[in-house]
C-alpha cells in the first residue's frame, strides 16, 4: 500500500505491507517537515503549506518507492488523507492519489486522518479491538472508543483549543519559538512546577471533554503581571503550565478508563495515545503511572508514527482494503471529518 499524507505541514509518503494475518511491515516512510518555511510566522501558513506539498510530493513518493524497492505499478492500492486538515494541503495529496490511481488502474482509498492515527497501534503493537484512544495533537484533543475499522465512538473532545495549539500559543507568549510543544517542555525542565497554580477547566464535570482556552488565558495574565519576565519566570510558568496540562490529561484518562471498564467488564483495558503531544515526557510519565495503577496497558507507538506520516495512512488504507472497502475517484476532500459519522462505516466494494 502506498500512503500519502499532506493534511498540514508535513509532506509524507510511505510503502507499507499488511499480511493476511494482520502483521504490518513498513518498507519506507519518508517525511519532509516544513518547519523552516513557517518558523518566521510562528505557526503554519496554509497557503505556504499547500505550495510546499505541490513542490515536493512527487519527489517524496519517488523516494518512498526507491527505499522500499518497489515500483509504483507494484502497489495493490493507493491511500491518501482526504481530511480533516488544511483543505489546500489535503487537495494536493488526494488529487495526486486520484491521478495515480487512474493512470495505474489501482484502487483508491480516501483516508480519514484521525482514523489513521487510531489504527497505527494495530500495525506497531498488534492491538486488538476494542480499545480506547487518546488523540492529542495540534488540531485535535479527544477520547475515542475504537470498536473496529470504521467503528468509532467519540467520548470527549476539546470545546475550544486543542492541546497542541495551547502549547503553541503559550510558547509564542513566552517567546520560545515554534513548534511550541518541544519548546515548552525543554524550558520547563529548569522550572518550578509548583510556583503557579493554574486553573484546571471542566474537571468537576463528568463529561470527558477538554477546555484549554481558560488555562491559556491564565498563563497570559500571569506573564503580564510579572513583566518583564526573567528566565526563571519563563521556566516556572512553562513548568507550571505543563504540569497542569498533565494533571488534566491524567484525570480525564482515569475517567475514560473507568468508563471503558464499566462498558466492557472483563475486557483488557488498553489506552492508545496518538498525536504529537504524546512525545511530551511529563504527560507520558503521568499516563504510565495511571495505567499501572488501574491495571491498564499504555500503548504509545514510536513518536515518528505518532506525528503525521505516510505509514499511518498506508496502514489505514490496508486495513480497509483487506475488508473490501475502496473509494471512487469522485471522493471529495474534507476540511472537517469527525470519526463518529455514518460514512466512516466500512462499505465493501464501495467503488
């Protein structure tokens, strides 16, 4: 399976094999980051991202084939992210996949970017259904019950900022650079996480939703009150923010796992974490301790597969292809595409 990913600021392509048994092998996984193009703007500029995808995608696909030792006409099908994401970038990848599928006479699989994240752990860790996924990235923060391919139930989501977005905004506020997640984590190592007590929105409510906008505002007000900030002030604010976020994630994950245990009595509890924020060591440590306490298994795929990449798209395509689910060349790119929608259901021989 050839997988193409262009939903944001990574141009990526990969060749993945899936055996009948379910075993997956990554033959190649090429990712070109656009950090340098967007660094001066403090965030991703959609138009620049789309132009970079147009410039580099053909070369990335060719490199993925070379590294895999496979010609394009040897793939069984072509999978590409069709949403959600920055629509200009999604259109580049999906249109390229359609053209290749038509020219080569290969089936097309239009992949939901969130499903690609949700299924990656089946490739890396052979996770069996059902399981709970925590997706924390620049654009998404949500709990999803994964019952099967195409069978998802969203248990909670962010009502405002995604967690990765909150990290980016705090980093920009503290002049730490972009991307914000690694920058905040790096400076927080020298900070006192107990110095500031920031709010933990929604934690008194039973629902599994997140809210990070108020927390971000509290960080801004604290920084303004201390201005001009010393290096230690910056480190302490970053550490306190990160610790607050980790606590929010831990509390919500406990609630989600308890709900899973109640809904699936006797079923092994598995928490799969996906998205770039999964790389944060403070958050990962808190989740590991929580899962050990509850007797759950924490599964975090290699970080290169948690962030946007072509291998996860190829794998999701292979999972659907094995079930006979393909798409027609008239499939439309989507800037928004929740996992828990009827059209996510597997429809054999849909094309």
